């Protein structure tokens, strides 16, 4: 039984297809992650492979993570459940970071293989976190599809890079509704929000993704946060533009404002240009 299959076309594009046996919608398991990892290694090591498209054989891309995986990580660790959970999550991060870096030289950021995600329908949880690690996300023009990170609805944060990649991609303020409210969008709204890159006719989905892969340049597969000079959209916590997002927002308890922080003031000595300090709360 396999969750992912691998095919290599004459054009040099490897297609990794997600199709969990016996499920109406794909869900990720530890075994599935291991298969995906092996297929990525195969594609990166094969000189005949020019790039990769990750897609689904089902009408949707994925419904998220199999929640039993989290329980199994804890149970399999015996007396150290926290360590088991940590190790399992870090394994996932390792696979997704491998996709993100795609074999490129870590110093020159060149020589990697472009990897695109082609989403035929709904992509939730890990079903969005996996595409976020890819270099370009294509979605079929399917108004019934939902794209988002709904984990907060069951009391957990996105654990496979969604919190970090989406915040770095959109900025903390814009990413907040998707991370803290579990907001879900149809493909066109997801593109307008910046979650995905392109919405294409369903019949053109795979062809458009393959075409991009075959024409991508080195610079096209370097994530903004890996490029020199990257700055988080909206500002980082101790930058004036980002202060109100990370530190100075109103604190709400039972619907009442508990304190509003004024804009930051420059710390002394003045020579410390990069440092900003909050004023005393009013």
C-alpha cells in the first residue's frame, strides 16, 4: 500500500502523485511522509530530472494530517512523550525544508530543482503546508475548493511550517486570520490574499505546473526569506512598522481593552539605530 507514486516523463519532470488508498481525501501519515521523502531524494539525485510537480489523483489535494499520528508520536516515545512529539514534528520539518531548498548550493543558492504544487481542489492543514514549501503553487479554478490552515479549530497551531512560512510570506498581520482564526478561502480569494500563486483552468492544471517547472530559473526557486536582505512584510517585532503587530496591539480580555501601547520610541544611546523600545503602557 502506497500513499505517493512517482513517475518521470520524457520532458524530465517528475510527477509525485498523492493518492491514499481507501480514503476519499488524502491525509498525511508518518508512512506517507517517509514515502514523500524518498521520492524527493530520488528526484534530486537523478540528473535526468529537471524538476518536480506534486499533485493529487483525487478531486482534492488533501484534508490535513491524520490526527492519530500525533497520538502515535507520543505513545511510541514511552516515558518521553514530549520528545517523541518533538522528534516527529522535526522529521516533518526536515522533509519540507528539503523540498524548499531542492538541492541548491546553500551559499550560492543555485543548482536546485524547481518544485511546484498543483492543487486540484481543497488543500487544508498539511495540504497547504506542503505546497508552501514548494516554489510555486498552482490551484485549479474550483470555487468549491477550500484552502487554509484550520488547525486552530481543534486547539492546535499549524505544526508543519504553516506558522513560519505564511507569516514570512504575508507578514504577521495579514497571516493572522489564517493562523489564529482558521480562515479558509476559495482558490481565487487565496490567490488575492497571497496564499497561492496561480489559479488556472482545471484541465490545464498539470500542464501549467510542468511548464513553469521547465522554465524556472535559479532565482525563481529561492524563497524570499532565504534571499539576502529579506525583511518580513509589515516589519519585525522591534522595527517601528512591526511593533504594533507584535507587541503594541490592544490586549482584549472578555471583550474589553486592557491596555493600548503607544508607538515605540528610540532607545538610547542614539547610535543604536536598529533598536527600538516600547513606551510605558497608558
